């Protein structure tokens, strides 16, 4: 018999893992409203403009966090 319910323990475990990842990196979300997957930029120093969401596989500007804007060159970098 456990002191805390399994669901509470799993939520706590997920929160601890997310906190560890987010403490050392920058999080943002896919700019497409029908995706909005959480993404992590752990490179830090490199400026990434064009990237592909690993969930919906669409291209977006990772620097501006927008789906598209004029003058963007599409040299894709996967996050």
C-alpha cells in the first residue's frame, strides 16, 4: 500500500523532470494553434531561425516563434 496515490506520484515525477529540463534550457511552444507542442531550445548560444516542429513537422521561425514571416530563409534546423 502506497502513502500517495499512483496518479499523484506520476504527476509529481513529471513535474520534477520538466523542472529539471526547463532549468537548463529555454522552452517555447509550436506557433501553430492546432499543435502547440512544448519545444526546448537547449543550444543556448546559436541563433536558430528556421526549424521544424518534431510533432507536426511544419516549419517556423524559432527565433521569432512565429509560423512564417517575410525574408526568412528556410535552412532547416531540427530542435
